[in-house]
């Protein structure tokens, strides 16, 4: 029996199975990120209120992920394991929400369903990060996170393209009728709900988990850690126990996720206005712009899927934090460039840079962090780390609408420029991060590194 202190080297296909659930999870996130502003606008939201309405997403992450991380650390079942019960439950709830979202007839209904959908997605997603730390030894962790990023990219590409596929190839109406959400968006969410459930179930039933090294001791600690009050105190107290690497990465994450939030919220109104020349969400031109944003986001998702397997190779040639810095700076410059582009085809070019940055955002911070965390607290600290993903989004949600209105003359494309500047700052701050695991392994050129090279190379076959 393998224990948490004796982790086997997994094959390429085992890495695929344990990561495939992220294909469905990103299907949900991509449909949400690409279409939420479009849905809100169609149901009557003002552009300067969009960021506030989007607050559901980061707030649910703030509340849900640390709790789920803590609970999953203290869970063990002989069949379901530690993380997989949360994959399963979250997938069922998320699929239900994805069927409800496009059937919202009023703005407040769509906002409420967004809260439900994002909560459910977070229940499934958070344990996936700890899953890599649980199952893989340090020599395979970067490859494990890269595999997750590959499936995230693939899911993002297909989900983002769905409205365009339905309208251009299947003849489905892309025009709102009587203020309702277009059929292209509704059918996309239906497909997404099914894909989400099936993909996560694949991982649940094809992957196993490593039991605690000392099961009796684990049960005793679980009983000692029981109770909501104890859990709440532990979660809050974790801020005082964060490893130095985690503190340094927190600053990088803050500026990174302000930029990403700005992109997800404001790309649709920016593109519709500057390239398709419409700010009327009921117009065919605005909805065509929404479809084009789906294509743009598909490009960055596809690029991230390819870049995911290059990042570990580049990191071994230099360092993980240097690669992350370069990727973020490239992504920031790409976001800024959108301001100067007036034709839709050229808008695909900056998405290449954004995709490279996105691949690194989903891989490098978690690979760096995993090497600095205690194995028995992986889920807890990964959940706590999510605070530094959602807090910047909450700040952005509160601030960006007012900034656009009072400083940018309601030009949403300028918010994208601000986001690009934030991403560049995040890249520079990455150079200050201490990567403990990478430093410790510099002098240890073990067979693990050669095996990792083999796994990464085989991914292209």
C-alpha cells in the first residue's frame, strides 16, 4: 500500500485521468467568464455596474475554498478517499446551476444563479489543487499542474466557441427575443452542464487516493479538529502561519487577478463598442461582439493548453519564477495592446500573449507553493491561498466600475489597459519570490528530473 510518505511515480495516462476533471470545471468557468457580462447586459445591467454584479464569483471563492480545503484535509473514506467526495458533490450542483443560468428572465435571478454556480464550481475545483500535492512527489508536481493547465485550456477553447458553433454552423438564433437570453447561450450552458458532470466523474472513478500514513492518528486528529468553531479559528489563524513563499506569492497573485478580473468583466463591452460599434445589448451587433469575445477567449485557452507543456521545460532551463515573470509581462503588454486595435481579426493576436500568461498563472504559483507546504496541510493551505485570488477580484469589483466612470469616461477598454499594467507589476514582483523546492533541488540532478522530461515530451505525441 502506498502512503503519503511513499508516493509512486505516475504514468502519463494516470496524470491524464487525475486531471481530466479540470476539463469540465473549466468548461463551466469559461462559459461563465465569456458570457456572464453578456447575460447581465442582455437583462438590463448598466456597464458601470457589471463589476459589482460579478462580485458573486470572488466572494463565493473567498468563503467556500478555505472551508472545503479544511474539510477535505480532515476527510477520509475507504472508497471515496479525501478529495473525490467534494469533486462529486460540486459537479452535481454546478451542472444544475448551469442549466438554470441561461433561463434567468430577470437580472436579479441571473445574479443569484451566479452565486450558486460559482459556489458549486469552487467546491469541485479547490480540492483538485491539493489532489496534485497529495498524489505526486515533488519531481512530478510541476508536470501535474501543467497537465491540469492543459485540460483547462482545452475546456476553455471548446466552451468559449460554443455560442459561435451554434449560431454559425447549427443555425441557432443569436439574437435576444423579448429581452431573453439568446438560444446560442442557452444551449451552450446545457452542453456545459453535461460536460462538467461527466468530466469530473471520470476523475472520480478512474483515480484513487493515497491513504494517510497513520490512519488511527489521522482519525484522532480529525476528531480533535471537529466543529465549526475550530474550523473557523484554524482558517483565520492560518494567516499567521503562512510560509514565507506563500506571503511573497500573495502580492504576485493580487495584481495578477485584478488584471484577469478586468479582462473577464470588460472585454465584451469593450469589443462590442470599439470593434462592433454597439453598446446596445439588445442589438445583433452587440451579440455578435459577444460571440467574437468567445473566439478570443478560445484562442487564449488553446494557447494555454499548448504552453502548459512548455513551461516545465523552460523552468528547468532557467527557473520557475523567471518563466512566470516573463509570461506575466507578456500578458500585460497584450492586454494593453487591445486599446489600439480596431479590427476583429487583430484582436486574436493579444490573446496569444494572454494565453501564455494564463498557462503560467495556473501552473507556476501552485508548483512553487506546493514545495513550501506541509503534506498533511496541503488542502488547507491551497484553500487559504485562494484568498489571494479572490480578494483582488473583490477589490476590483468594488473599485473598477467607479474608476471607469470617473476617470476613464466610461470607456471600458481603458480598464483593460489598467489590467495590463497590473499584470506587468505582478511579473516584476515574481522576482522577489523564494522558490524553496527548486533551490533545494538545484544540486540534486536526480533521475526524477529526467523522468519528468520524458513525461513532458510524451505529451506531444
